[in-house]
């Protein structure tokens, strides 16, 4: 294929042709009136034929009446389309792209056009099976060829993925998306719903492998737990690149579940607890040292008692034991001499 042919093919696949069809109500009324007139014509033609007067006119009226009543009139009804707000209809005529209707209302288009929505069968089949399961009845499949332009939520199943350190984690995300280009959604991919779901799983796995689940120091680097908003934003950008070809727009991506896999959850919990204990002890020691320094400074400042270096060391030791202990201290009162 030449470069010009490739360019024309890309334009066809990527650009929408927005249709502005005529209102459907006048066509509906006129068609019903014409079918009534056709029925009367056919009846009058049959009467002329039975009377034997002007058989040529009777035959013509009968043929025209039945032709419009049984063929043309019903065919025109196929051109009537109804669209709700935030819905679109992609139409093809004899295998070629005809145009897209995005305006809500009651319209009349070419009666031989057909609606195309490759995701309709999958979505309708899932809905029919769920509804039938509740009522214990066989599923009744009704295909809806309209494409929704509303914001839709995709909540994929939780996945087990290894983070950057090789730890298996369980993660789940929710993605809010909508169709912005109906031509790309219908003609560029086989099923844009399945395509989005697969690309979401792929982008999530690629993103998780670049970050650890957690870091000892939250400010040192990004992690899945400590920087969930930043990671979700990067996931949104990466996923948008993958679904541009399908004419989809990712409006939001959020991490809804994040945990270690069950086989290492207990060990990782112990590690987190040990890390928290070390951090807490470090904070307690820093506070205790400051308290001891303040106590010694106040004693020297107010000349409450004169302590030599040995007694200062004993006092510091006792205060640190009291302040850093993880249980209540039982004081021992010395009623005798300090020395």
C-alpha cells in the first residue's frame, strides 16, 4: 500500500463523521398516513378488478398499494432511531462507515444502515446471564448497539504482582473512563471493553514492578503504600497511552486494595512492627536525653543541690531508666543520707 493509501486509511479509522439526521416524528406520521392511503388504494383496486371496470387501473392501484403497504412502508420504519442523552450510534451502509449520531432525540436515517458496536454482545450477554441467574430462567439476549458516552467505572479483579524488591503483593485498582472517539472504539479494536480491561492489567503490572511496597524512610523514595496518589497518577498516564488507539479517555485511576500476599503477610507484619518499635524507641531516647539535660540544667541554675560527676552519672542513669522503661517503675525511697 502506498503512503497516500495508508494516510487515507488512518483518516478513515480515526476521524468521526458526525451526522445531523432529519427529525423522525414527521417521517413516522407521513409514513403511517401513506400506509393507510396505500391500504385504501389496494382495496379500491380490488373493487375495480372484481367489478371488471377499468381493470388496468385496478391492477395498478392494487400493486402500488400492496407494494407500499407491505414493502416500502415497513422498510422506512427501520430508518427511525431513538437516542438518549450521552449515547452514540455508529452506522455502516453496506459494509462502509456511514457516520455517527451523537445528538439525543428521535431521528430518521437511511433505512438500510446498520448499527455497529462490537462490545454490545459481551455486555448484553453478561447482563442477561446475571438477570437470568437471579430468576432461575434461561438468559434472554437483547443486543444494544448504542455506545454509551457516559463515565464508566472499571473495577478489575485483584492481582498478585511482585514489587520492585520481589515481594508478592495483592493490588486492585478502579479506573473511570469514557468513549471519546466512537470510530476508534468500533473499528480500531475488536472489543474496546476487553481491550481496556487487558491493558489495565498490563499497565498495572508494569507500574507495580517499578516501586517497592514500602520503604523504611517515607521521604527517601516513592513506594506503593506511601505514594499511592503519585503511583495512581502515573498509572493513569501510562494507561491513557495504551488506550488512545481505542478512542478512550481515562479520567481517573485509584488504588483500591494494597496488601502483601498471604504467604508473606505475617513475616512482613513482624518486620513492620519491629521497624515501628525501633523508630518509637529512638524517639523515646531522644526525648529522654533532652529531659535529663533540662533537669540537670534546672538543678544547677537554681542551686537546688550540688552533685559531683559520679552522682550526676547515677542520676542520669536513673532518669533514663525511668523515662525509657516500657513498664511502670517502682520507686525506692532513700530516707537516709544521700551519700
